C-alpha cells in the first residue's frame, strides 16, 4: 500500500480539484445528458474524497478507526458545506441544499466503502474468492 504521504497528497489534490470544479461559473460546463445525474456525481466525488482522507490517516490494523471515521467524515461534510455556500458567489451557481445532502451521503458512502473493502481485508478476500 502506498505511504500515507502519497494518500495525503492525493486527498489534497482531489479536494482542490473539487473546489475548482464546484466554484467554476455554471456556463463553464457544456450541456450534457450525463450531467443530469448531478446528485450521483456529488455522491461519487465526495465518496472518493472520504476514502482518500481515510487512507491518508489510516495507520493499519489495530487502530481505533471510529474516531478517525468521525473526524474525516466531519471534515468532508464541513468542506462540502463550505463549497456549497461559496457557490452562492460564483456566477450562475446557487447554494443547493440537495447538493449539500448528496455531498454528505457521498462522505458516508466513502466510510462504508473504506470499512468493507480496505479496513476489513477478510471481507475483501472473501469477495475475490
């Protein structure tokens, strides 16, 4: 598994990418049917951020991950909330409470994914077999 430094850098770069994409003026994005799945996209990108945050601070087996999960989940939800509030100041963008909810669900999905597929290697091995 890559070092924690790599995961921290990955989480930071992903968070910066999200900030840029979510704060760009709306006219910067082309019209597309794919973009109609806006809420699924919010869930997906914040789930990825959550997994990267957890990997950045996960020290391995035996670590009490409850506190880690609560901390990273809180950071992710606050970050998503701040980005949603900042969208109010971006041309063509609005603060959308449904997006806030989708961001929070994405963070929770990230915790669940991490718990099943990364933290619990036994479950991972059973799924492969």
